[in-house]
């Protein structure tokens, strides 16, 4: 695997070549049968170049209110400024100005995202960045302005912000989300700043969990002035329920160690908190080394900002910088980039760029082939194309019918295992439920064990996740077999040969949005179900793909939803009712087992339909190419001479060759950048 920076630089140059080539194609678009979306392809390539240079990792920050998440984000991206000043009493006070508002009181009012955009010329994000907001009742994001004063940003993002500092037309609007696009960033990562765990806004919770789905990893932030408490059990339990089956890393950060430097028990107070917090995790997640990782990392963005202030004055700030340990946190995030996330990000972009070039190049090649046909063979080729086109509608309908019927059979087969789920959960949980009083700590223990049991059951040798992986692979094989039987192989002897079935990507409409049928997992490829107390949901991690975008490997996990961890929050019974509460908790296991089956069916049906949709798109694209080539042949037959064909061949040949060379170079980069 190539070094990440080397791969990114090479991809950057390739994307520039791709964009230039598309502009060349635009110059000869009058010779092509269909160039309606060429402009959008150029825009897509520009967007890919920006993505390649910016958000290579998506990180969600979680923690209690006022844990320092916003402050930490500003520090991570080098957007925290230290401003010492003398107050009215002649004493020095310290102030810090970040790209997001922060204070000692609860700050973040809505989910906020900080997105690096690099040197993208289409985005005006200098200074403190470009603020965009999502307002309730409006479909589109609203651009508020660039390099705004911190009071203006706080007016939209902070719980204690002054609405009078907003634009007048937004004073009475409810802000659901904000984005801050920044041109200067120390790390190519997208950072989600999510409201504290005490939020009671269900709509906001839904937005938060959407960010969980998109995140590649998490940072759990806890203040160094106070150890973890039982109030954080639920949030950490929810994080465990999502991160463990999805195999997403969690980095634990103890922030603000500069504010807890007083001596306690012969050492700095934050060190005692550090020890307590790490023990808190070990006690509650004793068999979850991957979840706990290295434990809490003590940091101070404030000390690093002070170091930069000193260095700006020509003084030595190395001691402050070392004490702040922010470099170590960045190193850990960089390690996640280097370990695979960054390469997958680049591969996703390379797949899409390669598809665009190959798709346009294939249209040009079809036109060239049509105009290279000898005059005495035009009638033969016309008849051959007409023959191939006959029955295409019937062929498509037959394929869809066969594959949909097969999908139903394979789903039923994978679902059979659910008959034993409730018994499996009762065997593992009933004894645990009966040995406690359903206190917060007891509930946490039950929730963790519940996730472990469900995870193991789903991915065991006979679990539904394992069965579906096999059934889905068989459905994929059936789709490929049908397409091969209909269109054959590309032997080079046919005017319009079928596309290879090992393409990196096929854009297919999915609720109005394109999705990738091949290649690496999309940004939102894992789905988190946030359930009500009696509902079941699922978390799917997809790590391997074939004909369509989402495949469920054995290593994936489907867990009873976040609702599992929350059920007994509703069962805080008095001691006299503990036995009743225990029985209700057991009854809920049965309800969850039923709902989990329904959730499983919905998810795998969507998964299977993506296979079928990809096959249908392949079928449609081949028919479109046949029709376009037939039209070219007919036009040639109507032409009075061959001069026009010779001119088309002369103009398009170098364009097609250049596109083929670029596509080959993109694929070569992807091959060298392949992750294990």
C-alpha cells in the first residue's frame, strides 16, 4: 500500500487530468450522440478534487455538556487563539477565541460540523470560515457569511447565543444544524460537534445519530475537572452498541488538564481523574479491549494555544506545547488515516473518477467503431444491432422477475435462524436480570451483555448475518450469470461489446441519489437503527462489495437497536416492584426478538434490491449503447460520402486514446493503493 500523502498527491494530479479531458470532450460533444450531462460530470470531477484534498476521515465528538468538545475542535484544526488581556482591576485574564463558540456553560445548541475544504476556489472559506445553517422547514442549506465575528456564529450555534446577532430574517428560525467550512486545517478530517448527552430534543437526537452513522470513528471527551459519573452510562453504552459491532475506533480524551493542575494526593488533580476514568471503563467493559483502546489521553488545547502565542512573540513555547499533548492526539488521528480510512477515502474518489472517464470514453469508442465500419458492412451491422435490440424489454422484465423471486426465497432462508433468537437472549440474560435491582449500573451491565450476545449470535456459523452473506453472494452470482447469458463476453468481434462485470462502480438511482455498485464502502454504508423502548433496529457494517453497494460479511454485526440499552431507563421501579420490573425486562426481550426479525428483513431486502438495481442499470446501459450505435450506422448509410466519417474518426481518435490512458492510470493507482 502506498504512503497516504503520496497516494493523495498522485490522485490530485490524475483528477486534474480527468477534468481537463472532460473539457476536451466538451469541445467535440457535437459529434457525440448524447452529451447532456457533460457539464455535471465536470462539476462532479471538481467536487472530487476538493474531497480528495479535505475530509479523508469523519470524526464525531461525544460527551457531556460543557466537556470541551467545541474548544477541542478549534484546537485540533489550529483555529484556537490565545488572547491575554488586563482587566479593569489591573489583573491579567486569559481569553480564547475558536472557530466554534465555547464557554464554561452548556454551549452547543445543535449538531455542528467543521469541514476542511482546502484551496477549493468555489468555496469562500477564509479566516474563521464559511458558516452555513440548516433551518427547520427549509430543504436547502443557507449560507450566512464568511469570517464572521464569533458573536454571529454563537447566535446560530450556541445555547446562550444572542439571536439579535443573527441576520434579521433568521431571528425567529429554529436552527437544526450548522456547518463551518474552513480553508486552513491541520488535519484532513471532518469533525462533528454533537450536543451534550443531556439533550432532551428527540429530533436533535435523530440528527445526532445520523452523524454517528456517517462517522468513521469517535472521540469521547471528558473534562479533567470531573471524573465520569453514572450520568454518562447511557451515552457510553449507546456508543458501545454502535462502535463495537461496526468496528469503529473510539479515542478517549481528557480535556482541559490545564484547569485541573492543582495538587491532590501528591500529583496533579487531572492525573487522579485520569486514573478514575480509565478504571470506570475497565469495570464496565471488562472484555472490550478494542472499545477501551489506550484509555483516556490527557490534553489541553489551551496550553498549545498559549505556546503558539509565546512563539509568535519570539519566545520558547516548547514546554507548554509538550504539556498540552495535542500533537499526540493528532498523531492518533493520523494513524487512523494511515491505517486504512484515508486510503479507502481516496479509493472511493478514484473509483468514481475512473467510472466517469470510462463511461464517457466508452461512448466515444462506440461512435468511433460505428464510423470505422466498412461501407459494404453497414447493412450487416445495422441488421445485427436491430436483432440484438429485439426482445430487450422482455429480457429485462424476465431478469427482474427471476431475481425478485430469488430474493424472496433467499431472505426466507436467512430468516429461519430468528426462531431461536429469543431463547438465546434469555439464556444469556435472564440470570443476569434476576441478580440485580435494575439500578443504572445493573442496566448498563445488561445492555453490554445484550449487545455481545446479539453480535455473537448474528455472526455465528449459523447466524442470520452469516447466512445472508452466503445468500446475497448467490443472488449476485445469479444476476451476473443472467447478464452473461444475455450479452455474452466481449471478444472484440462485436461492434458493441458488453461492459466488463468487474467494474469499479455503476451509478444507479437510489431514492433520487446515485449510489456506487462496486468499490469501497460509501460514507453512509452502515445503518444505525435508533429504536423506541419496544422496537428493534440494526447496525450493519459493510466491508465487502460485489455487484451492488452493500454486502453483509460475517464480520458485520446486526445488533438489537440502541433501544436495548435504553429499555430499563423506563423501569426505575421502587424496591417493592423490582420483581415486576425484572419480568417486564424479560418480556421486552421477546418483543425485541420479533422486531429484530422485521428489521433484518427490511435491511436485507434493500440490500438485495441494490443487486437487482445494479443488474437492471447494466442492462439499460447496454441497450442505450446499442440504440446509439444503430443510429450512427443508419446516419452513415444515409450520408452521400464517407468524408464525414473520416473527419469524425480523425477528431475523436486522440480523445478516446487519451481517455483510455487516463482511466488506466487511475486504475493503476487504485491497484497500488489497495488495502488488505
